[in-house]
C-alpha cells in the first residue's frame, strides 16, 4: 500500500479512542480546498513508508493505542487496503477508514468482512455539484450507493462536509441533509485556509462558526445529530 505518512498518536481522529493515523498516497478527487496536497499531487509525493515499518510500530504500541485511522488521500483506491486492514486487525486494533465514497465495492467488502469499526465519509456537496467541487468525473449513483451501504450497515459512522463559502451555500447544505436524511451523525467542518491544493483557496472567504451553527440548527430537522467542527 502507498503510505505517505504516519501520525503516531491522535486524540481526535477516532471518537473516544487513542489512535495512530495512516495517510495513504493518491486521490481520485482534486478538491481545491484539500489540506493534504502532498498526498494528492504526484509531483509533491514524498518517499513511501513501508507497511512492515507501520506494522512494527503498531506492534510496539499495543496497549497504548486503541485504534488506527486510515485516511488519505483516498484509502479505497489502494488495491491492497483490505489486506493491510486485516493485518492491523490481527494486532487487536480497532480500524477507522476515512473515504470520499468513490469506491463503494471496497466499503461493502470492509463492512461485510467485519474489517472496519468506524467509517467517516466526506460528502463534498449536492450530487449535481460533485464534478465541479471534486474536479473529477464521478457518477452520482456511485456516491449514493456508498451512502446507502454505510447507512444500512451496523458500523458506527459519520458523514462530514468541509464547507467552503464559494462552493457551498446554505441551500446546498440543506440539500445534503435531504441526501443523508436520518443519518447517525453529520459534521460541518469549517474551512480554514492553511494549506490547499489550489493556492487560490488560501484567500477563500470562510463561514463563521456562528453561521455554520445556524445552518446546523436547520439540518437537525433532517438529521438527529449535527455538529460543527
């Protein structure tokens, strides 16, 4: 698996757990506000970390870490993701996978094989805006299928949206609420320009927390739990 980086400890990436974070290299989306350009643009890639190096670290941290969060980039485009997850699970760790939902068959396989303990899926926007926001050619039905697979499963999950003011208005977020109506948890992530794939977005106007909390109150009519992060 192409692993671009390892964060040895995090208290926030897996709800209620102490985890390590594995960052995969490569993504099939090119969202302009992405804050991990070094994992998306091939000319920015660093040297990959070896899987055995990661697994050796996890072996030494048994009893001190609870979980491993696999993020990216986009983990589900890695052809050997499931094999890597199985090796992590054998060491007794919980596994959380972050995904953009573009490869539903991998999500389905992880769930069916009971290889994943928590899923976080990014919802980029209303379905009709996906190609514009992601700068890719993704089929709407693919995203809908991933949402349905996750919501039908018994795996704890969250949906989340990074809210960029020039790309998403209030009505767009309310439309997302319809798309994931009755979901377990929806998180609005305030876009903070610190490092972006498209450098123009370093000057992007952002929503205030108060504005997002106001939208969250409207979304609660559709989704039981909505948080602003």
